[in-house]
């Protein structure tokens, strides 16, 4: 996750964003810590200071994404891009942008992490969100196999795997021109 959120943040920086928010999960969870680290490293590498008013950790829900986004949009310096920890959070971000009359892609960029959940798909001719995507099912399957192998061979060196994520470019990064 550290590498993934580093690359996601770097992608937005490469598009010209200098004010990038992060709406992340519970800060005590390992995945959220890694995402915070990757985000911070990318900003640091680009010599962009981390703005604590644009970094949120909490329950990964649609209302959390909505409230964080509304708070940022009503601040003196709203972000030009937002990275969301999940597609559920991104749906809240989209609702907040809609309520403020802003359009994803032309007014603000949104990049989300998508667990490829079957009941929340960002599909269509052109997906709404730019997303990094990985399969929870595949990760679970591979993790279970690693665990079984470790149980069957307890003296062997423990193994780990790194799954690649897919980047899907959606409307959220098309023709970026911030209005702020």
C-alpha cells in the first residue's frame, strides 16, 4: 500500500496538482498507516508540504467522505485533487462535489483505491473515478495459500507476496483545470 499510494500521489503531482488531500481509513490500521506513508513520501519527494487540514483518517464510509470533502471545500484553500481510501469514500466525495456544483475531472480530480468489490463497480464507457484497483478475492486466496504453506512447513522461511494494482483512468483526471 505504501508504494501504491506513493504512486497515486505522484500521478496527481505529475498532472500538475500541488494541493492534494487524502481521505484515509482508521489511522491504527496497518493499511492506513502504509497509505499515509506513501502519500507523505510522494509529497516530500515533490517538495510539497503536507497540509494537515487536507489529511483525514477515520471510518471508510460514504458520510465520512462527504463530510471531509465539504469541510475542505468550505475552507480558504480547498484541494485541487483528493485521494480516497476506498470507492465507498469516493462516493461521498462525489456527493459533496455535486452539492457544491463541482464536476469531477474539470473542477477537481478524485483518485480512489478500489477493492474491486462486486457490488460497487466503477464501470462504464469511461469510469467516473480514476482508481487503483486490486482484487480482495485474489489477495484472500493467495494469503490463504501462504498461510497453509506456512502451517505445513513451519520451519521454512516465511514468504510474502506483492500484488500489482491496476490503474484505471476515469473522468476524474481528464482536462484538469482547477477553479480555486
